[in-house]
C-alpha cells in the first residue's frame, strides 16, 4: 500500500485498521447477573449466536490470540515455502545492483539483501557513506558475537582485551 505524504484521508484507513480493538464494543454487553455476553458475527453450525462468560474467561480468550514471542506470524506453504524446489521459478530475482554485491559476511542466499541497502530503503540513510568526506566505505568484517571481537581487534592492531582503569583504593 502506498500513500502520499500529504494524503491525510488515505492515511486514515490503515490507521483505523491498525488501531481497531480485538472485538467490537457493540457486540459485547454485560448481563444483569454480571456475566458478559458476546454476540457472534455469524451463527455457529449448531445455531449458537451468543457466548456467555465471566471477565476472566474473556481475557483468557483474548490473550490466546496474542502470538508467542519470536514466532512467525505468516507461514508459507507449497511453492512459496523457504525450501521449495520450485521457489526460484516463482519468486522474482533481485536487481543486478544487488546481485553484484556479495560481502564475505557469511553464506549468501538468493534472497539476501545487504543491510546497507535495507537501511537506505527503509530510512533513507546511506550507512556506507563517510560522514566526514562523503566517500564510500567498505565492509571489512562483521562481528557475529563476543567471541569474534578479540580476533577482529587483533587484526586491526587494537588491544584484544579492554583497557579499564583500575579502581581507586578503598578507605585506609
């Protein structure tokens, strides 16, 4: 979906969609006995048109809709699945400008896009431009974890262990 920066009316629809509640207040009513009654959008096969529950049960049902942390919200099957044999025949290829850019930062996949290009697309920031002289920087190494940092610092001629100042002696 594309919306021009000055199109406030066009921006209203996706904002309403994102901010809508989990269920409509018009369909939820409190009965005289204190229980909540939820009118269903469409009747179930057995003819049920309303659900009656207490407050805790409603919260439990709504909480069940929240996905667990770090889980995929969209899964693909068939030809679009990540390991599908026919996937290369369906998914479009990357532009030539991206295909030629292969850093030695690890395994390269067909769908791999350099992080600098992603930053430029998303935020309009050129991460590989020197802020002082505006020349092009090059990626020399990628630190993949704390175990990799001392080796990289040694190659760059820097001390591999941090040079921390000693704490002052305690009171005498």
